[in-house]
C-alpha cells in the first residue's frame, strides 16, 4: 500500500469588524486613587467600522491601512497587540498572529477606534485559537485592555458604570442618524480627564445615573427629538478648553437644525443627531460647507459589537 502525503491545512484567516461609539451621555465623578474616574455613561455603537484580519504567523505583528493609519503605533503599544497579549496570557496559548487593521474610525477622536481594534483582535484570536471562552469571559478580559473595549465587544446601546467597563444593555427602538465632524488633530483621553480635574477639583460626588432617565425613555420610545434634547457630556468643557475651535462645529450643527449636538467622548469629534438619514446628510454637508471639520462621516446606531465576518 502506498501512502499519499497529507497536504498541510491551508493557512486560514479570520476577518472581524468592530464599530466605533458615541457616548449619548457621559457623567464623570471625582478622580479615584487608581487615577480613573467613576462613570455613568450611555454608549451607542455606530456604523463606522474597523476591520481586522488575523492570520497565523510565527511572531505577533501588526500592519495598518485606512485613514490616519500613519498615526497609529505598530509596536507592542498598539492596543490590538495588547489585547492579543492579554488573551494569550489568560489562555496560556503561545501562538503568533499577524493582524492587519483597516481603520475607519477616527484616530484619537473620542470614538474608541483603538478600542475597536482591541475588541476585534480579541474576537479574531479567540476564533483562530479555538479558546472556548464565553462572550462574558471575553468581555472581562477586554476590560484589562481598556475601559471602552468591553462595550465595543457588546455593541448596540448600553449603560456603562465603574470605569465604563461594567455594562447593562439598554432597550432601544428604531435607528438614530448621526453626522460626525472629524478633526485631523486628536485629543489625548488622559489629558482631557486631567483638564476635567482642573475644572472640578475634588468637589464632585459620584455620577448620578438618575439624571439620564429622560434619555433612557427617549431610547425606549425611539424618539430622536427627545434623545437630542437629552445628549450630555461632562467632559465637553474640558475638551473645549484644550481645543477651543470645537465650539465651531457645535454651533454649525445647532444652526443647521440638529436635534442635539455633543462632543463624542473625550473629543475632538463632534456628533450631531439628525431627524432622518437625509437630515444627517444635510448636517454633514453643513459641516463641510462651513469648513469646521477636516472630514465628515454619517452613520446610524445602534449596531452590533465586534463580530466575525468570515473565516477560511
Ligand atoms: C472618554 C471615554 O472614551 C468615554 O467612553 C472613556 O472613558 C475612555 O476610555 P479608554 O480610552 O478605553 O480609556 P483607558 O485606556 O482605560 O484609559 C485611558 C486614560 O483615561 C483616563 N480614564 C479613563 C477611563 C475612566 N473611567 N477614567 C479615566 O480617568 C485615565 O487617565 C486613563 O489613563
Ligand atoms: N490600534 C490603535 N488604533 C488607534 N490608536 C491606537 C491604537 N493602538 C494604540 N493607539 C494609540 O492610542 C491613542 C488613542 O487612540 P484612539 O483612536 O483609541 O483614541 P480615542 O478614539 O480618542 O479613544 P477613546 O474614545 O477610547 O478615548 C492614539 O493616539 C494612538 O497613539
């Protein structure tokens, strides 16, 4: 009998897509001893995406494409590689992987682009390595990588407490339509929190989720007008202090009839809520025409969290 040599399995790859986010409400308490601030926030995942392709490799490496890709580090400080390290340490898996990150979410824009890469890397390597971890276990690991990473795994709309990592899904109805004014200049998240501390000193109590009852009702009712009126961001004053030009897109969107307008997370991206898809396009056109944004995006929310698109 002659034996036919078995062909090695073809190299496989896993492709994952992860969304950016906007904080519909961001309420911040006094800085704690660990340097973090207690939050009560309502996240919404929006249809602006990072795409990550993971391929087996000898080492752990990353390459990038997409808008502002040149601003992102490719060394071990890359959030996607940090996520791989956390997963490898937790599972004891020693394999290499190559990650290609195609960036669609603004870099250092307050929309959690780096967190989306990290969430996508966790999902991709979990699939590649067949770790058998459950979603809740992955979400727990995600919190070790960054405060926003658990939400990007979960997606849709959720209330975040603690550092923003303790999540409760929120009931919502329908779709909301957004226009985003994006800047080439980024803002450092920790610098914005430090500026927030300068303004408030130690004078704050804990963040009060009760203040978001009208916002949660607006989400349940699918009422964009009520949602627009309830948008809120405690970090906005600090972002404006570090980047006073942000007042311009806020004014432009208000004048163009936005239902609500808010700095996204730590900024500098400004999010404007439209009455409809058509109106969100009109708000984006107003940003462009007035020259107050380096780029504009339109998106809908809520959308799913990080998920595998294809594996072969
Ligand atoms: C502004 C938000 O995007 C709102 O969702 C987040 O709070 C920031 O989340 P993130 O970028 O994932 O933040 P991390 O990577 O965990 O932390 C970056 C820095 O932000 C500050 N930070 C973050 C979260 C938090 N609850 N309090 C903080 O003070 C800390 O200075 C920290 O060193
Ligand atoms: N994969 C990555 N993508 C983007 N930035 C990364 C990545 N890895 C590390 N970074 C670094 O993290 C910084 C913040 O990037 P990111 O795009 O996540 O900001 P952000 O959207 O403001 O974050 P957040 O909304 O979570 O506060 C960048 O300036 C960059 O140096």
